[in-house]
């Protein structure tokens, strides 16, 4: 994640706010946020992006790192104790889950 932050910190790091907006932020290191409260999330899954950067670039799709609460990050990936449907997720976080995870069918 340190390398990812170095690579994207100039223009592609965002904070998911309580109103469902993505606000550009500038952080210089992993020490700039509380890891017990927040996680950095890859818009395009790291394993899909690495080695395929040119494919995304040709289509104008940019990688983003999104700082979000740990609980939200669990809900994005349905890894929390309680999972949310897409509608429940949107009501709770004021943003579509598809706006936070790249999909070839997504709303990006």
C-alpha cells in the first residue's frame, strides 16, 4: 500500500464523506490516518489493475484510492459480520456500491 500511495497521492486519493461524496485529499504516508478507524480502498482491485494498467488507461479509467471507515470498507466487500444489500448500502452510505468498485458494467 505504501507504493500505491506514493504512486497515486498526487491526484487520485479520495475520502468518502458522510454525504456520499468523494473528496480529493492529500496524504503523504500511511501515518496520515488512523488505521483503527479507516481503510484505503482500491477502486479497481489491485490484483486486476497490476499488469493491466494499459487496458484501463486506453479506456480512460483511472485507479483511485478511497479512504473510508473500516466498517464501510467491510460493507463494500460484504466481509463484515452483517452484509448489506445494494439498496441498504446506498441508504446507509449515500453512494452506490458500484461507484466504489470498478465493474465493466459499473456507473463509474
